[in-house]
């Protein structure tokens, strides 16, 4: 008889097993992952503790707290992570537009659907403030809500519900300019500007090849790389939190969990870099001042802009490089199956990739119609 499968426990090879299971916590799907177990029974025994640990991480705090106290903590958090002028603006928006309505309430009483909906509708329809000022207030309220969720003062369902109120009824504003991207030639020029004898060369070669989100890239550890198969597993990311960046296995969407194959050139660059490290473990690209910490987002951006300036190419953002990869993909895809394959590589749905991330320029509708007629009339 075949062996009975245990849900959530998977064989890794070499007689080892891992736990890889998705559980529902506060209305949100959360991944529980750990590897290195020596038997199925050992993994099964450890699974309840791992799930309970995740529940504690994502459970809201039980101690009551006033909304005004939450705002004070939030402003202190912003003072650490932003310039003084920005913090003064935050304090003004909070004291004039948000605290008069919610200040004397408890956090649990303030963050309710009906109360936030009434406040938002009143602010949106008011004539005392300009649209630009209203949008700044709504943006700051969303950031405050995000902070409350990160600090486990509200659960995931409340966070998602209240965020939807502000996002879906957002006032009209100036359209955002199209995100600037690189052509394939500009990407090549950029890499020529990066010195090959530095750690920056394999870092940017891998980053431009993967086209992944910056948090996912900074969260890459050596156990994500299968040297024999030449694959990179995207299963964790670095996020900014109180006290500094932390590594978490919760990604943006279910599609974000993926395994990407490296081409021969990128694999050779990564292998050469790996061979220069005495014992490859921990982060692939750690902080220059702490091998146990990831490279910071600001440090990565400074390096990106520095080499872009040397190469004489536009100073795009790290997410602009992701757009560049999607644009390049869409330029070579000839059918929907190929679009889906490229979307899986980037960790997106095919619709999201085509509608949001791919900026294919100079597409002639007449040329498309001619090609269609040639195909079906043959």
C-alpha cells in the first residue's frame, strides 16, 4: 500500500522533510514554512507549535490603548524614519484632521467600518480644504492604519477593510507619470559601469535578471539558491519594521512564492561570487557593516543611482527595473501562454503584468490587424 501523505509535510530529499503549509489567520492566508526535519513524525509534532507562533505574530494586541496614544507612537516612529520637516507635517495633519474625531476613543472603537466611513465621507465632501490637502490627510491615515497593523493593534481583516474604504473612494488627482524604464541596451550599459571585481557586480546582475521586488531581493539567502539546478526560490522578503528591517516569509500575493531558473551567464556570475565566500550562509548580499543583516534599501538605491550616473542612463528606481523586465518580456511574448510563463517568473498574474507592469511602446494597431489577417487567411 502507498504511504499515507501528511498534509503540510513534504520530503526534501536526503532523508529530510519540511513543513510548508498555508493557514488562515484573522481572515488572511499566512504561510508556515520550516525545513530540516529528520522524519515525518518530527515535522508533525512541530507543526502545531509553528502554527501557534504564527497566530501570535499576527494576532492583535489585547491590551486597550487610546487612539491618541497610538498617534503619539506613530509620530515618534516617523521622527526616526523621516526628516524633521516631514514629521511637523504629520503632526499638523494628525492634530487638525484626525485627532479631533478619533482622539478620545480607544483604538478598537476608532478603527471601525462605520466610524471611518462617516469620517471619510465628511472629509471628502467638505469644501474647507483643497483636494491636495484632503489626499494628504487620507494618505497619512492609511499610513497610520498600516502602522497599527504592523504593531498588531488591529487584525488583518480590519486593516484590509478600512484600507479599502480610503482607496476605493479616493479623490481624483493628477495622473501619475509613466514609470521610467530601461531598454535592454541601457541595462547592458549599466552593467558595464559596475566593476566586475566588486560584490556589486553579481548583485546587480542577479537583480536585473530576476526583476523581483526589492524586498524580495534583499531577503535572498544562500539556502534560496539551488546551485545544482540553477534555481532561485523567492519565498521571503525584508520589510521595514520597528527597530530595523526584519526577514519575513509573508510575501505580497500567493503568486509571489515562486522558483525562477537562472540562465547560464547569470548562474556563472553567481557561482563565481559564491566561491569567493568562505562559508555561504545567511544573506546573499549582506550589509557592509553587519554580515548578519541584509543590505539596506537606501544603500541599494544609492549604488543603483551611482552606477546609472556613470553609465549615462536614466536614474530609474529599483521598481523601475522590475517594470523594465516586464516590458522586455512583453516585447518577446507571442501568445498568452508565454505571457503567463513570464508572469510566473515575476510573481504576478498574467492580467496584472499586462495591465500594470508592461509598458510596450510604439505598438501599431494596424500592424497587429495585418498580422492577424495573414495568420488566419493562410
